[in-house]
């Protein structure tokens, strides 16, 4: 039965002292030689045999590119049906093979003679080379002239062979032999590059075993079995037996939900689910992975569930997923509310921390910059003795520099392994104050170290004028945009200035931007030229706009 059966409800008494196993058949996978990941695995459950000279049944699974190898050498001349190399797999008592997938390759390059030929073949449940039992064979001659599979890629799709349902049972066999009619002989002196006349490499096998008999539990005790109220870590003790795959896990089900699964004894690492299955069933590297008899004391952390009355079912399962109930009762959980310890803010967190922060371009705390430049802050957080505080969150609060601005908490930088951190301000940032703060514990009300930096940004104005050549009585037109936000309500006031070459700037008009910072204006020439003028737009610093004074680009206009 699949592991999902554990989620069912077991109908039993409050404490079941001796209970028979489930009547359903459980299943589990056993990997041979390789796991699906390609990692090497043992070949538990397999046994070799051979007859004849220069006949090989070798296990190289623990070597790179290893396999179970059944092979006949290319010497000497052999009589049909006498020389054979075999690997045999046997399911443990009480179990049957429900499904199996093999990954194999091989050849019969020794060739064929009259009524005798080299071959490799698979069989089950009996080791008989007949249509009822054998499958996946390679017979020298026209039936298998080039061998089967790919020896360079053990887990390739062309090496995959699914065992037919008719060949499933208690045993599987892998054979290399000289077959044919008795008293006829296979040829000698021919073979593959390794000197084999017939060879089959079993690179991996995924064998699904089915076991109908389940575990039994007895001698049940412990707080979970009898106490009226349970707190903290409470236990259940019991003895369990399983004659098949062995006793695997204790399953704790509370109110219909599995909340804990505990391997009762790992049996030196054998009783460990290696996973990698597509069907969700457990997988092991041994046919009988777990102990057949155990007496255990299994703890259960009652803080996993809320206080109050709960329906508790404790079950024991074998490696195949068959189950037997151990405890089925109502329990009352009453745990004190534990105080939440403060979480240290970083490795080597300290109340005596030193926090430094500076601009990347200057050691001064105050930086004046132009609009659109990308400014960076670097910092370092250390404990006494200069020990870096790693993985700490640094609070960062930004306050724009205009009247009525509210402080903004932005994403906290985190210190690296050396205690250092970096903050890159976005292009287009306005004038602002940056407050860096470190709290020794997450959630502390007050920081233990702070550092303040100030950024002043010059206003950025873009101006265009058209036309660039004019005459008396005609007009020129000013257009442009003021970068940066937020803009004052009603727009930001700007000043139009002009000068002749070498002269002083003279204000001749004031204008206001629109809601998106754009502006436009015009000027009509009243006096004749020829004169060459320069024009610019000035944005003066004001309390409601978070930028320093800034001037636009200068545009030249010639009056004829």
C-alpha cells in the first residue's frame, strides 16, 4: 500500500497492546548498481553463478562505469547449453517483484556455428530460455549482429528494458551463454574488443517489490499512550516486528494530518529512503533494508500542535508502507507559551557595534551632486575588536529636503561576510538625508549605532530656443523641462536670463512649469541688431523643491 495510506484513520482502542499488520500489499523500490541520479549503489539481492572455463560473473558496480557483468570469453570452443554465466535476483521471503526496469547493454560477437550460437538473455520468474520466461535476448547472427545498447552511456534510453509482466515473480535472471542444439559447438577465437564472445552489462535496475504481510506492534507504553495531559516532548514506547522489508517509521497523525515521521532505527544507514522515485514510494539500496524486530522509544514534540484536545494516531510502518496501529486516543495538550528570545541581528551581533557609512566619492558626510548621477554609499559594521558582523540588516531611512517631507524607510541593506554593505541610490534622487541604523536584535526599539549622510543635488534644467537667428519685430520661443520631483503645487517658478557676449546675466521674465516639469515662453525683439545674445533658465533654490539652485544649458541667438 502506498504511503498515502498512513493518512487514513485507524479504528482501534485507546492503547493497542498487540495488533496485526495491514492486509493491504505495500510496495517499495530497490536500486541496483546505480540510482537514477547516476550515483553508484550496491547490488543487494543479486547472486552470481557460472559453469565452464573462461566464464565470468563479476560485480564492478562500485567502480566508475561499473555493472553486473555476465560473460563468456572467446576461448575455448564450447558445447551448446553447457557454459553459462548468470546473475540472479531473489525477492525476500514474503515479497514479489511487481515491476522492474533494467538498463543494460551487451553483444554476442563470438558469432554462431551450425546449431550453436553465443547469446545473452534475461528471464523470470524461472531461469528458462523459453518464450514463457525469457525476454530481451541477443542471439548471435542475423538476430543481433551489432549487439544491444550503448556501453558509453549506461543510463541512456536505448539501454532501458522494462521486464514484461509475464516474467515478474520472485526472481529475475541475467545470462550469457552458448546456446543451441546439444552436442553442437559454439565457435572459438572470435569476440569483442574486451575478448568476450557473449557479454551483458547490467548497469542499473529499479525493482519494485510488493509485500502483503505488514508489521505488528506490542508492549505499548509511554506518556502518549496513557497520560491525561501531555506537554513538551512526550514519548511512546513499543515493540514491533516485520518479517519482510523490516520496521521503518513511526507516523504521528493528529486530527487527520501527519505531523511527524520518525525512522525508528536506521540499521547502520541501510534503512534510509534514498528517494528519486516518480511514484512517491520509498526507495532503498537493500532488499531488506530495515530491522525485522525493534523495541523503541520515540519522542514527539507536542508543541507542533496547538493546545487543547486532539485525536492522536501513532502507527508503525514497514519499508513497504504497510502499517499497524500503535496508539489511537484523544490527548489533551497543554504547553506553556514560551518567551520569544530576541533574534541576533547578524553573526557576531553586538550592543557595542561600530557603524560606518561614507560616500564612495568623498570622505565628507555631505555630498553635492548633479541630477542623474548615480551615487553610492559604502559601509562597514563591526563588533568590538574589529570583528565583522555578517548578515546583519541595516535600517535605512531617507528624508527628502523640502518643507513637509516625510521620512521613508527603504529596503534594508544586509552586510556581507566581511561586515561591509553597499547602497546605490537611484539616478534622479533629490536632495536628502540618509540615516543608517543598526539594531543588535531584530525588533529592538532603539538602534545601538547610527550614521547620517547628506546629499544635495543641483536642479537640472534643459532648454531649447528656436529660431537661433532672428530680427527686430520677430519672436523666439523657449521650451524645456525641469527634471526631478516632487514639484511644488502649481509648478516650479523659473527665471529667464539673457546676456550679450561677455556681459552679466539679466533676468527678463519669470515662468512656471507645468505638472510634469515642462515649460515654454517667448520673447519679441524690439530693437535692431546686429547683436549676439545668450539665453538660459535659472531654477532658484526654494523650500518646497528638494534641489539646489541650478541653471540650464546656454543657447545662443543672433539678431540681424
